[in-house]
């Protein structure tokens, strides 16, 4: 689970157990917060 703030809101992204870590890297070799949100979804947990 990873929590990060974005535009005044805090979000959680949970990477499921057993996820292929090679699948987490985009075509540029990067696994950024927004990229992970796109793959696994995110949950808002309120404001900062």
C-alpha cells in the first residue's frame, strides 16, 4: 500500500499480492504514482 497527496487530496494505491513486478514498469522504465493508479485504481482518503 502506498499513500501520496495529489492536488490537496490523499490517495492510497494497493498493489495486489502476486502482481508481476515486471508489469509495474511502463515503456519508459518508470512506475510512477499515476501510472500505478491507472493499473490498480486508487482510493481517496481525504485532504492533506
